[in-house]
C-alpha cells in the first residue's frame, strides 16, 4: 500500500472547513488505485471523520460481503451502499433493497448465454443478498468474479438459485460498452442497464442506482445535498453525483462523469479522494 501525499490545493475548489456531514465514494477507479489498493492514509482519516461526526460511506458495484471485509476493522456504524445501490446495509442490518424479479433475471441470463454461443467471451453473475452465483468455471473468469464478490458460488444453473436476486452483472473480456451492453437493449426501457466499468455491465430495477440509495440515506439521517460530498469515475456513479452539491469526478473519469460532476479531484492513483476530503474539510 502507498502512503497518502500531503493535501494540496484542488483547483477551483474552495479550501475548508466546509459543513460536510456525509462523504460517499465509489471504490474502483476512485478510492482504490489501479492496483485495487486502499490508500494507507484512509485509516487515520476515517478516525478523524468519525471524531468530527462525518459519516463515510463506500458506494460500489461490489457486493456487501466484499465491502464489509475491506472495511472490517472500521465497519461499526458505517453505511455500505452495495451492488450499485440495490442493497444498503449498516451494522449488518438492511436499510434498503430493490430486488430484481426472478423472471427478469432469467431472461438476462438467457441473453448472455446466446451471446456466448455466438462467440462473445462473457459470463453472468447473478447477485443475491447472500451470495453471487455463476455458471462459468474457468479460472480467468472466476479471478475477475473474486475481485468483487468474495461470497460467490458455482452452480449448475444460475436461474434456479434460491436467494433474493438484487441485480445481474455481466463480465465481458472485451469492451462491455460495445458488445454486452447493446445486446441488453431490450431491457433498457424497463430496467437500469449500466456500464459500471470497462468490462462490466449491471442490470437492475429502473428505480435502483447509487443516487436513489444515497437520497434515501440523506432523508433517513437528515443530511442535505449541501452537506454531502461524493466521488465517482464511471457511468454507474452519475445519479449519485446528482445527489450532492460537493460532487467530484476523478481525473481520468469517463467523459460523461466529468460533465456531470461539479468539480474535479486528483487521480485515484494520487489518493485524490483523500486529498480532496482534507482540502474541503480543512483536515
């Protein structure tokens, strides 16, 4: 792990301390560097944020079990916005969920199976509250699954799992935005079809996204958008950015994210989230 650089001026962003009560950050491409590491400086910063009464919340396409393991030593009181907002948990208690109809999940899986039969190197991950379920058993695919779903199970048929399904994630070894995503166009009119990374597409209910989860959390805690700071880098972060007045796109973020955010933060490889928090809160 790398140490956090000292805070520096963030161009166009006034130095703090600002009245921030909630900090929400995406993980991959945002808080984590490109090697998927959490910056060392986060841990003392979390202690200081807690002392100041500022809630820190990871918001990710990753499953709850994965996030809870990454933050195991500091998880008490932390709100995890998991599975792109479809599952929100605090201290092991579900705060909100937006389950996907089983019949819809099965249709998505069948679409991916047809793509694979046509030569597309892709696979489906059916994401339940208890675990993620996959049919592919090859190591390259499972290696990608393990990065985001520590609780995963190989099953003969992912359409027959006995779990409450909250989303279906599709991994494409090529460009998800250009192959798998267009093939899911039939679902776009009724559901969220979100490109969440270079190789990932998530399909969820129309009402499910990180922004919906964040607005629900703000209402529950009595925190306003003006007291909320949000960081993101990819298309699954757009609605979340809209829910905060202090919205930041990471350097190198998807162009649409850059257009949607109010401010820019330094790169994820330069501990941009930590440096920006320190700047705005006057740490």
